[in-house]
C-alpha cells in the first residue's frame, strides 16, 4: 500500500465530492417534515405505553395511583 501525498488525497476527495448527488430543497423539506412527524408519533406512543405500564405496575404492587 503506497502512501499518497496530501495534495493527491485532497484532489481525490474533491473528485469524489463532485460525484455526490445532493437532494433538492423540496426533498430536504419533505424529509425533514417526515422526520418530525415520526418523532412526534413515536414520542406519543412511548409516553402512552409508559403511562399504561406504570398504571399496571401500580395495580400489581397494590400502591394505587
């Protein structure tokens, strides 16, 4: 394995960066909104699951709420 100099390394990095296809502004906004919706739904689900489990554990242990 030969070692390349720093100039060759950065030249290759630049060539690889030119091959990247970046998402459009519309795609980025749509993906961001989808992520926020999924995070909100997941947090609501986890909150409700936690509340139900806490209630069931309190019933089993007889400490009541």
